[in-house]
């Protein structure tokens, strides 16, 4: 009995350690990116180049871990058809999300950028409805209205709003929403489920290529003209390593807990970023209207996450019940799975 209690306590401590690691890495990476992009000490105002560096670093590291040292395994099942129809769109949207999201930090504060990100469920749901993956209901409409209202109130309370930064941030939100939609189509219609390492292994090179082309035309000439190629390699390497570690921490939290835990931890992380950024950055000036609107938006996000997870749980239960009581022949069920 004592051994069982010690084991339960030990597992609980490990789980909380992973959650705290995720919150620390996720919050820290946002602050790190802001510092690299906008600080006079680093002098690297090239969000496209920074994002490209992250993807190249991730591609090389994934290759080393899976193919050279073989510490981790890439799940099989990937075909050229799946790569072209699914991985490339996901990689392109991922590149778009990171590029536009990082660019927004040049124009708006970290806290305000985080507040605008709260609109993400609305964008995902609208695109999901258009793609035939979601169905509109009165409850969902109410939740989406609450989130939208909260973001509008938070934006109204922003003292120094820069619309260029808002456009970049909302473009990043649309890119992330499209990526999530493509991921859902990828899993549901292609039937291929990959762990985060496998996703990074396939997606990172594609994202790097998608970023390389615009970087070559948009930022490379600026870097040549300003002579900023002599950047600090140690700082940028650490920044890229933190990005990779963040992706691994997501895998650790999900593997030891559940999707609900990572979503709850994400809400906590959002508040940490908003409040701590007010202490770290001079361009962050929070108002009561800011916090009130963001609180409304986060409440709507929490309601949406709860609704989504309950629906997923009921779907899993119905699938398990259907498997325990087969109503069709084996040949019919196989053909339906492939569709």
C-alpha cells in the first residue's frame, strides 16, 4: 500500500513538473522571440529569418534524433500522395502562422498579441463549418459571440493600438486555424496519426522551404544592405533550441496526461504571458478594460474547450460501443474505414 502511494505521488510530481515545464517554455519562448526581434542588444528585426532558422534547426535536429542516433522513432505510413495533399498544406500554414505571428511583435505588445490570439477558436470553428467538419448550433454561436465580444473589448482598451500589428497577428491566427483544419482533415480522412516528433520530422523541412522563398526576396536584401549578418549565433541557437524543447514538452504533457490538461495549461500560460509581459516590456501598458475583455474571451475559450472535449469523449464512447457490438460485416467496415 505504501509503495502504491509513493508511486502515485511520484507520478503526480512528474506530471506537474511536465506541466510547469510546458508553461515555462511556452511563455519563455514568446518573451525570447520578442527580445530577439525588437531589442537593441540583439538587433535582429527579421521575423521571417528567425522563423526560417527555427524550422531549419528543427529539421536537422529531428533527422539527427531519428535517423542518426535513433533515439526516437518516426511512425511509418507516410506516402507521397499524403505528403503532397496534407503535409505540404500543413507546413505552408505553419510557416505562415509563425512568420506573421513573429512579425506582429515588431508592432504590438506581447500582451495585446496574446489577447488577439483568444479569437483562435472562432476562426477555427468558422473554417471548420466551411470545410464540413463542424456544425453550427445555438450553444456554439453563443460561445463564439462571447469570445468575439471579449476580444473586441480588450482591443478597445488598448492604449496604443497599431493596426499593422493587428493585421499581422490576425493573419497568423487565420494561418493557425487553417493548419488545425488541415490537421483534422489529415487525421480523419487520411487515417494517419503521428506523434509530435514525426509531425516535426515531416513538416519542418516543408515549412523551411516555404519560408526560404519569401525570405530570399524580402529580408535577405535588407540584411545585405544593413550588414547585419554578424548576428550573435549563440543567442539564435539557444532561441531555436527553446523552440524545439517547447514542442517536446507538449508531447510529454499529452503523453502523461490528456488533451484537457494541455488546454487548461494553455489558458494558464496565456494569463502568465499577459501579466508578466507588463513587467518585462516597456511597450506593454495594461488597462482594466484590457483585462476585463480578455477575461471574457478566456471564459468563452474555456467553455469552447469544455464543449469540444465532451463531444470528443462521447464520440470515443460511441466508437467503443460500436466496436464491441459489430453491426456490419468485416469487409464492409474495412471499406468504410478507407473512405
